[in-house]
C-alpha cells in the first residue's frame, strides 16, 4: 500500500493484529522499516493505530514504535473502537 498515492496522501493507518501471527524477528522488522517503509515515505510523517490481543502482538507493536519513531506517531490499543476513534481524530 505504500506505493498507492491515495494511501500516501492520507498518511495514517489502522492495523488490526488481533488475529495475526507474528512470524518474523525484531531484526527483520527493523530491516523492513529501514529498507521499504522509510524510502517509500520519502520524508512524510505517518500515524498508526495498532490493535492487539496478546503479549506477542503488543511486543512487536512496541518494537515497530521504536523503529518508526523518526517518522510515525503510533498508539497501541486492545479495543478496536478506541483505536478507530483515535485515528479518526488524527
């Protein structure tokens, strides 16, 4: 979605990880952010609401916050409606 002009114009996402399985390492996540996300954003800022249901999802979301802190303002939620309300206010 980072190659989509409409997505890049919006610059915010709601990511629902509640049913997801984390099959990558923190190092791999950091590499993806550095080699794919940052170049695609080309200096744009971003905002993400992340919805989680477990400790592993929360941990990876915190790692993403760390890797993305130079370009993104993020918040982690365990309630989808709260996440949606937060991202709509951004």
